[in-house]
């Protein structure tokens, strides 16, 4: 008998529906008798996998089992138990972090996690590629992550007056974007129920006190044009801002420098008490 270590299943799956599926899969398709550990409820804060992500993890598990069994074959008539040894990362992947596809550029690869499969490509998040992404989006080539081709070489050919350098820049910025998004998702998983403002790789907690602060020239200096346009859009207090602060760069004469200045001012006011 070969025992599937509980660490393997915990690493790959959580939640009763996921456990039931993988238990059935192992028992039906396993080439030899396997022992599956009893189900243990996950902690309340743990998320579960979507079934399309679960399918991808099943394929990975199948390949890992196949490789392990090839390394440790069981002789005919052998009765003793054996535990399948599988090399896994020291920290299990959270739901949503499974690689769903891989982008390639000139031999370099970039894994796309499941939670970003259909993520909207906010052009302001890409300093060097903002206009390039806007033009690609007009051609329905990069509005969301799933529209990007697996091979980014030649992507610039879909729009005029762009070169291979733009493909290279986009690939590099996609890497940074994915790393930032992973950090953000992990933060939201670890601190459920809390609200955050995000700016690039940084974040701050949106406390009740911070949310109540009004947008006035006394509270926020050096950004009169932005304050005027926020007032025109009836955004009067901090709590009405979008969680993704780089969106503020959409306003006229407001660049990422202005957004960064506002973010730093918000960070300084994060724990300020407000009297009403």
C-alpha cells in the first residue's frame, strides 16, 4: 500500500468538495492501492479553489504521483506501506495562486496565477507601457490578461509605430504587476474585512478616521487641480476614493507624481483622530 501524505493533499486542496473530488480521483486513477487521509476542516479564513483551478491542480498532482511512483516502484506481493515523497514548496499555495498559463518572451517565462486570469489591465499601472496598452486595448489585444498571447514577441505589430522594445518593456512591467498583485491578494487573505488603499507595491489601511477626512487645501497641499476635479465628481472625503489610487491619474494634469504625493499624505494621516 502507498500512503498519500496528508501534507500533499493539504498543499494542493482545501474544502470538503475539493477533498471529495481528489479522493475519488486518487482512488479511481491511482495505478496501485493508495491510502487517503481523513478529511479535516480548514480554518474559517481559508478560501477554496474554483473548479477550473482545481482541475489544473489535479493535473499537477497526477504528474507528481506518476513521477514519485516511477522513483519508488512497488514489487509484486510487497505488503509494507510506503509514503510517496514529493518535493513541494515550504509554504503551500493559497487558492487562486495556481499557475493557469505561462507567457513567454525571448526565452523568458512569466507564470500567470489563476486569480489574475481575466484581470483588467489598468494602463496606469504600467509606467513605460501605458500608451502601448491603450493602443493594444483598442485592437482588443490586451484589455484583460486572457487576451494577451502566450508569446509576446511581435505583439507590437498589432499597432502602428511601436517596436520590439515595447514588447520587452511590457513583459518586464507585467512581471512587476504580477508580483505586486500577489502581495495584495495575500494581504487581503490574511486580513479579511479590512479595506486598503493601494499604490504600486505599497498599501495603507483605510480606517474610519482616515475615511472621514475631507479633501481641502488645508488637509492636502500641493494638488489643487486634483482637489478641484475630485470636488466636481462629488468626491468630498477620503473614504470615497477608489482602492486603486493610481486611477486618480486619469484626471487632467494629474500624473503619477501627484498621486504618489497624495498617497504619502494619506499615509501620514492614517491614524489621525478626527473630531466632528
